[in-house]
C-alpha cells in the first residue's frame, strides 16, 4: 500500500502525538542504541535521538521515510520490513508505535526483534489490540459487500491480538514480558466534517484496490453517516481505538 505522508501528518498526527507517552515508557538512556520500528514520518524517532547516543528509524513505506529524511536530516532513516530485517550492530532497545498491527507475519517480526537485540535488550511497543476500530471496519465491510465487492469485504489486512496471544508469541521466542496492557483509547479525529472519511482514505485504502472511484467516495460517506450516532460526540468524530502496550526483555 502506498502511503500519503502529507495526509498522515496533516490529519492523523494523533498517531505520533499519542506515542509521546510511549517514549516516556521507553526511557532512553544516554549510551543506548535504539531502533524505532515503523517510524512513519520520524517525529518520535527525532525525539528519541535527543535522549540517546544512536537511533535508527525504519519503515516499510518509502514515502514516509522520504519525508522523515527531509524533516529530520540529522537522524538516520531507512526503508525496511518489520518481518524481515537484520542489523550488523544490535540494539539495546526496540521501540514501535502504531505499526505492528500492520505486520500479519507477526511471528517473523517477533523473531527479528529478538535477534536484533543485545542480551538483556528490551522492546517497548504499542499497536492495535483485539477489537481495534471494529465499528469502522464492520461498517466498511458491510458497504463493500452490499455493492458486490465480496473479496474486498473478506479482507483482513491487520493483526489485532489479545494480550495473551501476543505475550505467548513473545515468550515462545525467549522474551520475558514484564508489562502488558490492553485499553480503550477513543481517538479524536482532526476534521469534524470528514473525520471518518479521512480515516478510511488514510488507513483503509487497502480495501479499495479494485473498487471504482465513485464507489470509494460513496462507501466512505455511507460508513461515516452510519456511524454518526456511535462515533460522533462532544462535537467531534472519534475512532474506536483499542491498544496494546507491552514491555518485554530478551533473556
């Protein structure tokens, strides 16, 4: 999927804004080398770079990495796959915000994180958990199916596990999980007129590869209209986010 990095920073800055508290949980130390896995446009990578000796930002999206390099030229960024990466110099910590739910080959991602950490290295991660954006996705699939897009309606591009599921995968490979939380985080969207439509055009594009342009617009509007009573309150649109936060140590 090709990402629109400008739409991301203009209307979906909540992704990295919410990640600031995760940086606090990471608590980088001066002498550490840290990987920001799924760095997006680099805002959090840049924050981490102020706190430690060495940080690398990696993202699968060339568009995101290009923008990150332009905005933060003093930080190292590269294009890479969270399920298939290897560094010659290992890391003290791996940080990941709002990325790992995109990695459906999650077992390979867990192994890569483990293999690229120094002994006693840690991961500090947050991503979509069980039930994440379920209201939006259910309505989107209904609208696709209604118009005959059966294959698109059956798609499942994300991995939204429970704490138990993901902790088990981490422990299987050799991590010790010290902290795990699954919590609701209703997320205020930037535009009170087009909030849900903007979210769909940013994060739901994967469903629309073979959908006509007219149908895309109609579907996005229908989903937003259908969710008005549930996700529009306090004079704003909110996405029904559910997140997982985990800290684990390599043993």
